[in-house]
């Protein structure tokens, strides 16, 4: 959720300002780009050098970089740059200024210039937090559309026990992450994605397989998770790491194991995207010992595997079912036929005749075919960008 986000961390004059270093560090680890704004009083609790080092950007406190040079720090530009602003810690004094619009320092000018979501994490002593004026200011800030990360309870700097303690850095990051996720278009949706090949064992050391690396399916799972979905990824044998810790991953090897895993999950899913290259045939028998090389030819009897996609189409209730078709000839005709036979909502077609498409590579070129012979073609793109196209199509049409 935070990867690539531009975040302004605004630090005000509270003893809890030491936690801002941990907040900046965690934001950077989450993939965000961070710029820090500080009030003059916050320098008493943490140095600009610390936050500049952690954020890898200059820290802003004044409207000019130095009195000698007179270089102007553009508060409007900084406010517009941000995808989100986090005020942590926010003192009672700063809450009052934010609620009244009193712009007497650089931080307040940035806050008033921001057009993005603003998260505010208050920190103060118990009696200050419980004072009616503080409560009124918080209510007013919420009415403006600001998002409050409410403080926790515990031992305070005064020695009192109670509310007012700044939320812990990991709690703040988790709050923002979940809030961003809840605003995504696929939030609340359960999506099952299959990926990779299946291996059909001949003997303890040999198998029938294909060249799928799982990259397309893994990209779809990653992007679906970033769009807020609860993702289950069922993967054949691949060497890829799970793209997001929030993704539930189930590893399988054979087409039968894939069938069992998918059907066990199917009833609970809103959307199923079958991107795996599942074997159509499997050996009719398995040799318990390694088959030895002999003179002459070798024939292996094969039998059909269970058609997972057809089974899902037959048992579909309210799920959106998406298939993939990798073709070498009569591409559109074959893909459209597969869509109709298997009761799919739409199918993603790619052809081995298109340079840069298909297995193993980092790119793909696809067409999306839906019912009534409607289709849309996309240019050659990275598999991550193809994933975005597929999911955007799903969101727009379904």
C-alpha cells in the first residue's frame, strides 16, 4: 500500500518526537518516499540531521533554507507533492492551530496547502488530551476530512497513566496501510489466482511439464493485493517468492493437486483468475522406481486430467471466472470457444506467435475476449503492466 507513495512526515514539539525516527524508517522500508517537516520546538527532542539521514532528503523547518542565501522553501509545492501527510506527533498546540487555520510556521503552511489525505497522531499528557478544547479541535479536524490515529494508553511523560501516548510506529504504519487498502477498488473482495506449471510424475525423478514460470500469475496476485483484495495464490512448482506477505500461498505440484486446492477454495471466492498452465494429460501409471533406459522406443500411456476451468464454470454461482488461453493458431476462434464452453466471464488470450509474449519472459501481449464476441487488444507490455490492464478491465466491467 505504501510502496511508491510520497509521504510528508510533520513532526511537532512533543517528547514523543523520538518515535518519528522509527516512523520514517518504517515508511522507507515500506517503499515510500519521505520528506520531513519539523516545527522549531521539535528540534529540542530530535535533530533534523537524524530525520534527514533516515529519510534521505533535506528536512524543512523554515520558509527559507538560510537567512544568508534567502532560498525559499515552497510550502505549496511540498503540500501538493505529497500523496499523504502524517502529523506525528501532533501536540495540543498544533491541533489547535490546524483546527483554526493559524499558519504561523512552515509546517502549518504545508498542512494548509495539502490536497491529499492527512493523518494526525496526537500525543500529549492525559489532562491535556481530555480537555474539552482538545476534544473539540479533534472533532473539528475530523469534520475537515482529516484522519485521526488515536493515542494509546500507558505511562506518560508526567508519570500519569492514561490516554495521550503516541501510537507506536508499527501501529501507525499498520493503520495507514489498512486505511489505504480500505479505499482501494477491490477491498472486501476475495480473489483466487493460480500460477505456474504443473508437473506430472512419470517416476521418482522424471515428470511431464511445461515452460510456465508463474510470473504472470504472481504479478496478478501482487497487483490484486495492492488494489485491496484478499488474495489466495495457488502456485505450481516455481522459484518465485510470494510477492506480498498478505497473500495466502498454497503450493501444489500436479494437476490433481491443483484441482483439489482450487475447488476447496472456490466457494468462498468472489473472483477466480486461472493463470496457471495446467497439464491436460498425465501419465496413466506411475513407476515406483526410476525407469531404466532400454533399447528401442518407449511409449507412455497418458490419460486426461480433470478440467479445472470447466468444473468451475459448471459450478459457478456468483463468482467472476477468468481464464487464460495460450494459442499458436486460430487464436481468437479457439479462445472464444473456450470462453463459451467453460462458462467464463472473460478470457485473456496470448499467442506464442507474438514476439515477447508467452512463457518465461518479463513481457506479454494480450487480448481480452468477453461474451458476445467483444474484445480489446493491448500492446506488448511488462507482465506487471499487463496485470494492471486485466484488473482494471475487471473493475470497470464487473
